[in-house]
């Protein structure tokens, strides 16, 4: 007895699960990252020159940012040293000067006060000028007592309001307040921020052009390979992936070189800057990028490299048509 034939069945299509697809996607990303790094290492001179061009484009805005950071530190120190000097009437004695100091210290917005008597003021004046013998011949002390007031809020507007209130205290003859230099420093800092922002945008465009031109040449050198994989169904994302990793490697390498150049420049300039500050009786050290600044520099350089590669690859993939 013949066996009946099995009923014919059509071909089945197997759709992998989402977990399998994600693992394959991750493996391809790792493979492309390693492959793009190897391609850069096969051309060390060309890759190094490209990274050096990116580093030079990043050094200037990063250096200006550090200079602005040092100016902000100096501005904070100057604000902390902001004081108002209240000169008392000439006929005010030491006891009355103490009461006036207490009245000034009780004013709102005053952090602390320091009384300088007429005798102490003359002693400081003699020591500063080195005219002890000449000034000692004076019959009377021409210097009045004064009170040095440190404001709680060093902002120029708050200091001006405090000065108006202190001037109304009985016994105060004159107030000495000079905030013009602090306002000029703030205006210069605001100008520097805008200049740094403009230069940062211009040099970021330069980085995009450098990476874009390098990736364009890489795309042209692999044009036939791209046409073949496109014919067998490769998507633009699949084709674009290795070039994006190449751009990211270029950006990361340029960021590392820029970090090294900034560190070398800071070490080279730290000694003369410290000596210049010491000649004025101050202590100043050039600021460093630190962990946060270094991370920001490397992240920006890597992102610029990736973006430049993405723009270049998208433009040239639109022009490549399989034949």
C-alpha cells in the first residue's frame, strides 16, 4: 500500500527576535570601531597630521577660555578686597571715632569695619614712603582718623548704595570709593567671552571642514566597496557607520593633542607669570583644565569629528548610485 504524500508546505521566513538584533547591532558597532581605528593606524602620518590640525583649531578657543577663567578668579579676588574708606572729621577724637565706627558697623550691608586712628595712619604713611625723619618734624598730624568698611555685597551697585548710607552718618567727612577699575575689568571680561564664543564657532567650523575633507577622501577611496554592499541591500546607516567612527577617532585624537599642547603651554608660561605676580606682591597661578574641563574638551572634539564625518558621508552617499 502506497504511502500518501505529505501535504506540500511553503517556505518559512525566520524573523530573529529583538534581543538577537540588538546583539548583532552591538557586535557590528564594536567591529566597526575597531576596524576604523586599525585603518587610522595603518596611515599613522596622515592620521597624525589630521589630528594635529584639529588640535591647533581647538587650542586657541580653549586657551582663551582658560584666560577668561583666570580673569573670573581675579575678579572674584578683587571683589573680596572691595572696601569703602570713610574719613572722619579732623576734630574727632579717638573715643568719638570708636563710637562712629560702631555706628558704621551697625549699618545694613556692612560685613566688618576697621578703625585707623590718626596716629596709626601717620605711622603707615611714614612706613610706606620711608620719610620717618621728615614727617616726624611736623607739629600736628594732618591725617584724619578713618574707618575701612568691607561691604557684605561687593557688587558695584550695592557698594554705591552702601556708600550713600555711610556718608549720612554724623562725623563722616568724606568717603573714598573707586569702582571704575572693577567695572572696566567686567566689561573686558564680557568682551572676552564674546570673542571666545565667536572664535570657538569659527574654529569648530574649521574642525568640521578638516574632518569632512578627510572622510570625503576615505569615501572616494572605498567607492566601489560602497556600491557593492549597497547592491546587496546594505542601508545607508550600515555604510555610514565605519566613517562615523573614523571621524570620532579623529576628533578624540585631536582633543588629546590639544589637551597636551595646553598642558605644555601652561607649564611653559607658569614660571614667568608667577614671577610677574610676585613682583607686584601677589600670588597667581595659571588655571588648569582640570577633570571637568578636560572631559568637556574631549567630548566636544569627539562630537565635532563625528558631526563632520556625518555631514561628509551623507553628502557623498547621496551622490553614489550602484551601477
